[in-house]
């Protein structure tokens, strides 16, 4: 092990000999370029849909449909970025939980929306 | 210096974080706490807005289509970033330098658009503590919350561009294309950059579209 480490700098050709063995565990199912391009296209299409939502549902009685649709679209895009671009899909449950921590702020957002919704009734 | 950089070492399997490096776990913890900062700002914005008697329709004041271009630019720079990480992992120095440069250009383009947008808004009367639109006073909180939230994000893009530039210099020296774990600094800057993109997706929705 230490012998190989000493010589790696001078013989880069040797690296592929043992790199797959080391890398095989580190990246079990690495995503491919086509996956990334598909995610990128999906994000672009969802952004396009997002721009038209406020125009289609611009009437005041459509406000809740508009808000829910936009939050759904934004969440879908955020999850795609986190799962694929940030490789969370291939991380352990612990790393995913660390990443998910700030999402609990959404509870406060939901609380605020409920408060706003029921305020006229109080 | 370069001898201490062990390229063949693999991260031992950890019961909780698998083969994630210490750097990766640290970056995720940083991203989580940064997410709380953005979450706090967005919640403050939501509270101020729901408790305001009048709030201008952002669609009338902010350029949605203009900003949509910036949003798509950040999404594109996320794609070039994953390509950079993939290039580093297969030890392709030329591709790594190219994709990193593209990512930096994407970030700079976004910052340029933001500078243009801010100049335009201030010119039209939307200030940090006061606001007029087409000669009529509007809720000053509109400008305050807009500049605080998008400004905080803009600082993150600026920091990301500086961080990426340092990584680019290292990449040109071939520091990250020695195989094994040598590519991990590129993966870490990638995590930060994608986070900045992810936050913009939420900011774009809550500040511009809602």
C-alpha cells in the first residue's frame, strides 16, 4: 500500500490499476451524463411552466390554485437538484437527514398559511 | 506537498455516512445551516407580506421573463458543474478546466443580470427603505424584503464564483485529476454551487412569481 503511494506521482498510468478497486465502493451507482442532461431539460421545462402559472391563474379566486401549483413546482425542482445534481440519491440516510434539516422551516410556512387562511374567521 | 495527497486511499465505510468523506459531511452541515438562514429570511418575508394591508403584485414591478433567463442560466451552470465533477472523477484535466470556466461564466452572467435589475429598480423608485411605483407610494417593505433576500442570494453567488475561481486555479495545476480522492474538492464546490441554484429556485418562486 505505502509502496504504491510513493510512486503514484511519477507513474500516473499505474493509477487505473487500483483506482477502480478503491472507487468501486465510493461510487456504487454513479449517474451518467444522459441522466444529468435529462434532469437539466426537466428543470428548464418546469421553469417554463412556472412562468405561465401566474398568468393563467391571475384571477383572485384562483389564488390558492396558483400558490399551491407554484409551491409544488418549486419543490419538485428543488428535489430534482438535491437528489441528482447533489447526489443525495446515492448518499446514506444520515446524509439525507442532514440535508433535510432546513426543510422543517416549511412547518412554520404552513402554520403561517393556515393562520392567514383562518384569520378572517377569527 | 503533492506527495501527501494520497490518491489511492479509499474512505473506510462508516455505519452512518457510508463512504462520504469528512469534507462532504462538513459541507452538508454548512449547507444545512445556510439553508436555515435563507429559511429565516423567507419566513420573515412571508410574515411581513401576509400582515401588510397592501402588497404590490410582483408581476407588475419585477421583470419575470428577464429573471427567468437568469434562473435558466443558473440551472445551466448547475449542469456544467456536474460535468466538471464527472471530468475530475475520470481525471480529465482539460474537460475539468473547460466545465469549471463555463460554470464561472454562468455565475458572472447571473450577477451581471442582477446588477442590471437592481439599477433599473432603484431608478424606477424601488429603494431599500422606501418605494414609489409610477409616481404612487407603495409598501416600503416590498423593496426591503426584495433586496435583503435577493441580495443575500447574490452574495452567495459571488462567494461561489470566488470559490470556483480558486478551484479553477488548482484544476489548471492538475491538483484534482490525480485519481482517487483528489477530485473531492471539486465535488465540494459543486455541492455549494448546486445549493445556490436550489435556493434561487425557491427565491424565484416566492419573491417573483407568488
